C-alpha cells in the first residue's frame, strides 16, 4: 500500500467504495488523513465501516472544512450529469481528484525521480501495460504494475528511487488527475468510446491528451486523426514526442512494416526488432502495442538489447489472444476477452487457418461485421444462445457445427484441426459474445477453455491450468 501522506491531519471526503475506492480510503487513513467516506450502496458503506474507515452521508458534511474531495473513477464527473457529490464539492470550491492524482502527489513528495510510465488509449492499454512491465521485470528492474489494469494504484508498493511504475489510466482516472506527470506517457489510439461519460468525442480526446501533455517524454500513435493532432499540438507546446504507427512510416519514431518494428531518426530507418515468431504479439494491433512499449522502455533507460529479450519472452495477457497449448501442428488460443465482434476481429485477422469457437450471449449486430475475415475460418463451432443466429450469418460462407457447449466445441475442433494436417492451424476461442448465458464472466469462460484443452491427449500446455471455479 502507498500511504497518502499529502493529506495527513487534513479532512478529506471520499465517494465511491468499490475496489479502487476502498483501496484509496485505506491509503488515506494509513497516511493520517481525517477521512469520511460514502457510497450510494449501503452494503459498500457497511464494508468500509467494518474495516474502521469513518463513513457518513456526505450531504450532512460541512464542505468548507475539506482539503479535498476524492471521487472513485466509476462515478460521473461531468456527463451525463455530475454526481450529486461533485455538485456539492464544486459549490464549496473543493478540489475533486482521484486515486491517480494521489499517487502522483506521493511520488513527487517521496521519490520524484523514480521512473513512471502511464498508458492510455481506447484499445490496447492493458496489453501494452503488461508488456512494458514484463520487459522491465525481465531486465531486472523493480517494477510495479497497476491502475486500470486491475490492481488499484494505491495498493502498490510505496515510491522509492529506482522503483519503476507502470500505470494504465482510463479516461475517467485522467479526468481526476490534474497534475499527472509521467516520465513517459503513452497515447495509443482514439476511437469513439465512453461518450456517455464525456459528452463528445472531442472532450474524450481532450481528456486523453492530458496524459501525454504532462509527460517528460510523450509516445503517441498517429494512426487516427485525433492522436495525430494531439501529437502536433503537444510538440508545439515543447513536449518531446515519439510518434508510432502500425501502418505508415514516420520520420522520427517507431513504425511497423509487417512484423518488423522500424526505428526512424532524421528520416533514416533501421530494424529494431522483428516480432515474427512471437505468438503473443501477432497482428498489426500488437505491432502498435509493441512499438509503444519499446519507446517507453527506452525512454526510461532500458537498453535495446534488454527490450528485445523481454519481447521474446512475453507470455501475453490472459484471455487476450493467449496461446495456451500446442499439439502437433495445432496451437490453442484463448481470446475469451473478445466479447463482441469488434474485439474478435484482431484475433481472426492474425491467423490464416482458424478452427473458431464462437458464441455465448449475443451483442447487437452479431458477427456480420466479421465477414471479410470468414475466409480465414476453416470451420466454426458455435456455442450458447448465439449459436443459431451466428449459423445464419455464416450460411454457406463458412462450414460450421452447433456444438452447444464449450467442452464439445474444444473436443471437435481439436480433432478436426489435428486431422487436417496443415501447418499453422489454430483452435481459437474468440466468442464475439458476452459470457453470461453459460459463465459468470469471460475469465471463467477462458479458464474453462484452458481446462478442456489440458484434458486433451498429447497437448503441451503453455500456461498453468486454473482450478475449476
């Protein structure tokens, strides 16, 4: 835990007692703040109180006595309208901040020079964050990974010299971190997302830009117009910018030529690393993630040789295009995180001959948008509520069977992919659906897939098999 000492002996209110909110309340109490916490959910308030965290309805507070108001990132700050607690804070002139802001203040107070890499973007944040942390750890650096990736940032170990922080930041967290100042900041890409919470695409882009605008070194993907404009704007403001691209050469920065990551300086390009053969970094989207990770690691002092070594041993992010086992000519891929068609597209575009397990609780639009990739599918094995709908979409274009359940789909796909005899076959779970018809969440669905693969004869597992949930 990182005790928040910057508010020692000061009164701080906090709203939102979910996972990160509770971690923030604990860190404030540990740092000596006079905390009062609340949530709209009485069970969350009761849980905090049972841990000794002072709680009270914030409507009854004297807001003039507060040094700050800490808002959990899941609570609306601006759109569709500010939460009632935000209105009270603003009426009293109290600063509204979040857990990332508390972290950056503690870093400044105790170890301002410790390397801090922050990552944002619409897609690829988690893979890029995990890849950076893996490269750093492989290079022997004391590394802490947290933020939006799943571990609350204030649950990490306290800042100290030579401790490296890799922090994934959502737009909500950036919005609550006015003094965010990473050593290296990454903005991967921007496409419409979370507009219910940001109102317009431009406001969403402006929030994301703040992360790189405050960085010592900014790394910006320039494959969309919003990010391209951001890169130009912050460079004019004096920030050092490294541009990255997964599709076009850049004059200065890193770009992908297929699986090759090229380094460009002054208009001259050289090969930095070839991702060919690294199963966990297949596809153009991962070329972008890798380029960003490479640039960030180099910016904080990691050598190119250390980076190459780390890339080669990257195990991948669980449930995201994760190779989990091999049998002869067949590789088994867990992409359970793909809960809609757009999320399945990168995986389907990364392999040439796929025995595809798909289905579950269908999302609007189904899989029609994936039709340009149907030629890559040797056969589909359809499960869950979406099976009939997906079968109708596949029609005559792709051979399919309605397997119904995941265990049958794995057994049948494995048998047919092995009998096929061609090299490079994959059996892939990339459902393009939510899991809730048959599984509690996509993680349990992915773990179930891994268990069924492990039960096949002659499979060499590449990951640890989780016990049944």
